């Protein structure tokens, strides 16, 4: 599980992995993923059913902005959902 810059790094890193490695990843969860909007809420080349990109309503980082707003720091509430 990653947030913001870590989410973006994880997002792009997974895209660059070979299929054999991707097949060994049980699932991916990102929070406040700065790449979410650019990639239509998915990680290219990775199964959408194994991906959960969580973006709070109003977190403009998820829409490609570089402005950090207070709602970006409110992802703790999503941990139980991510753990499932």
C-alpha cells in the first residue's frame, strides 16, 4: 500500500515489470495516486480486478494537480478497505 509519490512510483514500476513478476503480485492498493487520472483509474498491463486505487473526493492530486490539499492527508480511514 502506498500514498501519493509512493503510489505513483509503484504505479509506474508495476507497468515496467515482466509478466512473470506481475503474476506473482497478489494485488496492488494505492492511496492518492497521482497517476490515477492519467491512466483512467488503472495500472496499464496489470489486472484491474487486482487493483484498488483509492482517491478521496476532492484530492486534486488524483486528477493530475501538483497542489496538496488537506483531504490528501485523510487516507487512514481507507486502511480496512485496502486490507480486504
